[in-house]
C-alpha cells in the first residue's frame, strides 16, 4: 500500500490550481524575460491614491526614515560580506558561508552547503507577504511623490508569486534626489517593518505559550566526551542539577569543574537518556577580529568606550530578539581574549586595555573553572505549556512561519539594498553619487561598487569551502 505524503500532496494541489488559474486567464498574462509571467492591471491604483492622500505628511516622514534605515542596511550588508571574507581567510575553524534560500516540497527544512531549502508553505506565504508589502510601499511612495503608476499586478516565476508596481520611470528620474530615494528605499524598508512586527509578535506570543525546557546544541566537538559517547537530545539535567536555561547549564558546569565524571540527562521529546561523560578543561579559543571589530577598535581611539557600547548594543539586540545574556566564566574569558588582542595590537589603546583587563581578570578570579563536555553552539530550548499542548501542531506551524517570515524579509531587505544595479540599492547609491560627483562619475562609481559587491557575494559562497 502506497502511503500518501499529505504535505507533498498539498503542494501538488496548489501547483495544479495555480496552473488552472493561469491557463484560464492566459489572455491577460504577458511573458517577460521568458521565465516570468505578469498580469498587469489598473485595479488597485485608486486604493494607493486613497491610502496616500489620507496621511501625506506621515508617508513623507516614513519614506525619509526608510531612506536612512535602508542606507544603514546597505552598509551593513557589505560589512557582513567583508566579515565573512575575513573570517574565511583567517579563522581556523568552520565558517558558515552564504546560502541560497529555496523552497522544498517537504515539511522540514533542508540544510546543505550553500543551500537552505524552506518548507513550501512557509516559503510561499513568506514570499507572498514579502512582495505585497515591498511593492505596496513602493507604490505608496511613488504616488506620494507625484509619480504616475503606469500599472500594477501580480505574476509568477515558475510557481513563485510576484507582485509589482510600475511607476513612470521618466517622471521619477526628473524628481529631486530625496523623492527618488524615498521611492527606491521603500521596498526594503517595508520588509524590515514586517520583519520587526512579526518579531515583536513572536516574542510576546512565545512568552505566553512557551516555557524554558533544557539546553540544545548543534553538534559535538571532535575528541571530547560528548562526541566520543555520541550524546544526543536536549540537556535537561547534569548530576543533581535541573537544567532549564543556558545559565543553569553554565552554573552547573562551573560548580562541577573539569576532570570529573558526570551524569547528563537528555530528552528527544518522548524518551530520556543518561550519558556518563568526563569533563575537561575548556579549550583555549583564540580571538580573531572580524571587519566590524576592526572598525570598532579603530574608532575606540577617537571615541573611548566604542567597544563597550558595541558590545552593549549587541547584547540589547540579542535580548530584544528573545535571547538572554549569560554571565559565565566563558563569557568573561572571551572578553579577556578580546582585550588582550587589543592590548597587543593597538599601542594607543594600551592604557585603556590594561584597565579593562584588570577588572575582567578580577571578575574571572571570583569564578570557578568550568567543566567542558564538548558541545557546540549552545542555545535555549523551549516547550509548549501544558494547557496549550492540544494545539501543538498549529503552534509549531505558526512558530515556524514567523521564524521564516523574519529571516526571509530581513535577508531579502538587506540583499535588495546591496549596491548592485538593477537592485534598489544600486539605484539608491547612483542617485547619491550623482548628487555629489555628477552623472558620468556616478555611473562609474556605481558600476565599480556593484562589481566589487558581486565579487564579495561569489567569495561568500566559495571561500568557506576552500579554506
């Protein structure tokens, strides 16, 4: 008897129904670039005008904020690519590279070198909402800046949904730089807004629906005890210590120390298992600055406290995303390694680094050396509260959808603002260069920046698998 995979079947039904819709309405579709089908319409233009005319001043200020945010995102995207290149060359350990984000007809994600395949329904809903808000805000800003919208509509790239708003490019190019920037930056800004809204919603919902339930990890480090004993599952106990949070595990390992035999209790959701492991001294991790760290350290010369502020801001962003700061021997040791690097590399910061190292070493002396099991990339694990477990499948689906909505909108928003034409980021930077350097030089600068960024992207896919 052949078992039916209902998830795959639902995807197949969706594709068939989409094909029927396109075939029945084929007279209204046009083909673009051989692989794209577009259905242009004049419907919806009145809605854009109505939305814009209700609060014109609000849309103006929102558009201006969008320009600033999108420019920051553009710079951040390039810095991320530079960070990846630096780490690929200099960090002697596995470094994650760039990955294509594609749909899969399976219900679980598929992770492979250079690829993250997202379950189809997560993908199709996420992309549908992404293009809706992206093109919608493009259209609102175009109307706000008195740029005629020639047409709008939807389309398909294979089975992937597309939406578009087609402003009059000739009229747009005659506008002043800031109105043009508002139009081009609007799409990515809309994606950032959607990602932010979903993130806030996810944080608030998870606090009510979920409770901490142990510590998860991505893998075991070779030649350490957890690897030798093939430990699996979520850690929920170590000796007599109940482990619910990352901090619980950190405190337990500091209390136990290295050179001890420990009983580790793990769970896979249905079954619990005991592993008898031996703790060791934690490995000596060498600090390697990335591009952002290097820039921050140079700024420390000009603005004392830049490094501390950067770390504080990173912690706050992490906490806003639902993470919890862990104070441990390891976190203090990481700070010591960083300031020792600064002390040895930047003579101008020697006095500052020696003061910082003195306080950090005093803090480290108050803590016990922790035992090390050999688990890598530790993260907090959560489970659904008992009263909501009858709705587990629906909650899990909603949680997965929100996760991919956040990363897809955030990732596509940044990628779209990279300084590469014909992406919005490339057009934004050309407008800025034209303002200061003239049309000819602006074109050359944009092309040079675009090719350099494209090279970084190619290296981001290749270098992690070469070094």
